[in-house]
């Protein structure tokens, strides 16, 4: 792990108990896919990181180019060929007080990397995952990739306890916003791929952004609009996207099979094609 200027063994790596990330979840993070030893779409992840930080008025601890060097170095030291790299920046260490520290503190930076057997993702994708719906209960600033994830933790756990893999939030108007750790998509019976606009209610996923470009290139019809759980249940296909899952077919929502109840051709094709369009 990289922690505040040092590369350390994971078991020795630690941050202060007065870190604001620990006490207030006063920080942001990024997760980037590692594929064949390469960091997928890293520039876009770093751009989003910079935006999250600036929305919270946390200083970038070093230039993005230096962050990129550290990300690569942690991946290299862990010999990760397939997996993820995780980066977290908190406002720093200070005596506990809700307001920003009065004296200037240095933001804390932690980077870890982990191998994930690609066969595991392939297995899930071949079977397809189930989702449940839960009421949207997060703050309105979900566009910021903050480490304050308690509603997401509870939603994911609810999914698990229901025998599902992901939970989709449903807003007060009855529309799906996104998953607890992914963006939500459907494919209509007319073959249109649909996902909610990133103007409200969702994190602007990097995988989502790349996929929208891929849809255009593949000449697959695309609509950016909200959809309801009922429309998803009646759709031809559904899937989720995230750096940790790429394109993951969804085969059931709240116990109702979607389409044939198996991964659909569009989701499978997009999963196969995704890395042609990623940087
Ligand atoms: N989560 N929406 C939410 C709430 C997320 O947490 C994520 C990613 C996404 C997809 O974003 P991207 O395509 O940039 O990964 C959407 C990461 C993977 C996580 O928390 O582990």
C-alpha cells in the first residue's frame, strides 16, 4: 500500500485515528480496473477525482501526473495483472471538529491494489446477476465520489440477504437512479439501450461514459432517460456498469425474470466489446 509518502506492507499500513476520513468520511475515492497490468481509463478517473476534491474543497495533494505514478507503482509492487487499484484522499488529520481544520492540514492519500481472478467476473457475467430495488436514501450530492457510503453499504447488504448481487435505488418519483456501486441500464424490446442522464441522482460512471461512446460507434440506439423498476422488469435485458464489473448482465429484478432470465445478447456484446473503446 502507499500511505502518505511511503510504500508499506498492507499489514503495517495505517492512518491516524484522527484522520477525518475515519471520523467523518470526509474524503473521496476512485476505483480503477487493472487489466493485463494496465490501468483502464485512468485519465478519466483522475479527472473525476479532481472534480470530487474540488467540490469538497480538499486540495489535490500532488499533481495528477504524480498520482498516476503512484497508482502504477502500487499495481507493479503487488504484481496485479487483473484486479483493481483503489485510491482514497481524505481532508487529513486534525482534532475532531465538524468544520474544516482551522490550520492547514495535508490531505491523506492511500492507494492499494488487489488481484481479482478474471474467471470470477466471467462466471458472474455468464450466469447474470439479480438485483433488488430499495428506496433512494442517499444525499443529493451522489455526483461526488465520496467515501461516505453507509446507505450503499446497507443497500448492498440488503441485496445479499435477498440472494441478489446488487441493489437499485428508486427515487421519490418512482425512477431507478443507480446501483449501490454501479450504474443501471436496460435494453427495451425495441432494442434501445436506456440509462439515466448524469445530470441528477447518479454518479457519472467512467464505465458508463465509455459505454455511451461505444454505443454510438457500434450504431446501437441509445436513449438517456430515467426508467422505472416496472419498465426494467418488462425490458428485454438489463445490466449494470462499474470499473469493478465492466458490463454485468442483470437477469432478475425483485424476483421477476428479465427477458429470458439469462444474459441478453446486447449486454454480452457490450461486455465483449467494452475494452476496444476504453483507454
Ligand atoms: N463504484 N455508481 C456508484 C454509486 C458507484 O459506486 C460506482 C462505482 C458507479 C460506477 O462508476 P465507474 O464506472 O466509474 O466505476 C456508479 C466503485 C467501483 C466502487 O465503489 O467500488
